[in-house]
C-alpha cells in the first residue's frame, strides 16, 4: 500500500524539496487579509459599472458620468491595491513579482 503523503511522481525517484519549504502557500487571501480592501474596491467598481450602464440606458447622463468615474476609481484603485499587496507578499518571501512560485 502506498503512503497517502506521496505523489505519483515520488515513485519515479522524484523527491520534492520539503526541507526548504516553510509553508504550503495556500493562497494570499487566506494567509494575509490585507488585500481585502482591494477586492472590495474592485467589487464596488463593478457595481458602479452596472449603475453607469443603467443610468446611461435610462438617459440620466449626469449620473452615468458620476458612476463611470466611480467605476474607474474602484477598478483602478482595487487593482493597484491588489498589485501592491501581491508585491509585498512576494518581497516578504524573498521573491520577485514575476517569480511563479506557489501559483
């Protein structure tokens, strides 16, 4: 019977590097809640996009412009927040932003 902790590749003389692995990197949102404001800003940007399209469809041009500005602020601000948090986590791990480790 095979040990449940081994993978199929373990049987082909492949040994994962468990001695240098400090954590499983389950996901940045689970490990670190500092990216939640970025996710909320993104969600508000999407809601504002829907409001902008609805206002434009009903002919409320002023409200459509205001909602479009809020949409741009929400999506751009949320994206910037998430990028900065991702860079912070990568820097804490000693990796560059483009290093694909973990995901």
